[in-house]
């Protein structure tokens, strides 16, 4: 993008977001903070009410429900559009809206885009295959397997990763909002996923460039190169969400320390450390 990013100001109160709150804008925006501080609310506001909502897709933390086979109907594109529209609706009776079904996303992609997803998934996250459910019929519904097993038979982490990877590499998604990209996946896979997110926000290689907003509790998704991409979300005394930008290495180090547990014991260090500087201190 050539234009300088400008904050997106909320024009209506939403959950614990007050009207007039400035939401940061940029190619990579990472929100972290305590539970119930408003991180998810920020992503949902961008997806439902903001000026960029038509360019957004929201990948919620509820991304464990996937299909195995998808029948291609004449109205398949309309079905996908309807699901996208459903993700734009806020229902206070529903705790969390569903994430996009990665199996349907894979089937809807062009061959080039699908091959890119398969290549990245196979490189870091397991062998992904898209094949006809009946090998003797080219018109049979597609079947998706990971490491030889149906997607629904995979662990929650494998299913969770697939949704995010499909969203990141989908050429038609301009702005991706990912709630808790770390959910269900081990730290090593988190690191690989964070690397892919960084490449997508830069448009590295042949990857589709897009803007990515994250809400996370994992230090592995923080941006250590561009400190200003990291923001701490918290509540003021009235319960309204606040947003504070990280601007110094010391702030980032303190934030990472907090996300790791906020105690030396969590890093297998002694719980209490006495620093001795000289003979007078020794006494």
C-alpha cells in the first residue's frame, strides 16, 4: 500500500468498544492483552461495522468443524457468499461465530491457488491431498486428506491450522482477521504459521499480499522487527477497551515475559535471584 495507514475510528459502541475508539490500521496489526479485554471485539468490529468490512474475512477461534467431502452444485459460489455474509452478522445469543470451512475454501480456489496451499501445508504442516472421493469418476465430490486421514479424523491443531493457511493464501481475501492463531497448535507449528503470516503481509515471493490483524495470547506471533505493529488491549476503570502501542524494546521484552507466565519459575530459572555486585553487597 502506498498511502500511510490511518486509524479506523469506531462510529458506534460495540460490546466493550466505545464509540470514537481509534483502531490501528496497517499491513500487520497484532493485538494482545488479558482475556475479555476486547481483542476479539476489535476484530469483529472491523469485520461487521468498519469501512473495510467488504474486504475482510474473520477466522474465529471456532475452527475445528470441517467437512470431508464437498459436493459441487451450480449455486456453490452463492453458498460460499452466503456463509461469508453470515460471518458479518453479530448474534449475541451465539458465543462465537463459525470460522470459514477450509475444505470448501480449497474447493472454491483456482488450481494455482490450491496448489500453493498444498505446497505450503505439505512443507510445514503435513501431507495435504485433494482427490476425487471415487477414483474411477472425475466428477466425484472432492475428498481432502491430511497424512492419509480425513480432515475430520485429524487432531484439533491440524484442523485449526488449515483454516488459517487457506485464508492467508486465498487470493480473494484482502484483509484477514485471525482470532487466536495459536489455538490448538504446538509452539513449533505456531512459529511456522507466524513466519507465513509475516511473508503474506509483505507479499514475499509469489504469495498474495494482504493485511492481517491478529488477536493472540502467544508471544510467538508478536512482531519483533517492527515494534509498532504490536498493541496491548486492556480495559479502563469504566470497562471500556483501550489500545496501547508498543514503542520500545523494553516494553516488548516486558510483554513477552508476561505472556510466558510472568515468573522466572516458568522458564526453569530460580524463583528468587539475588544479584551481588561487590564486597559490600556480599556482606
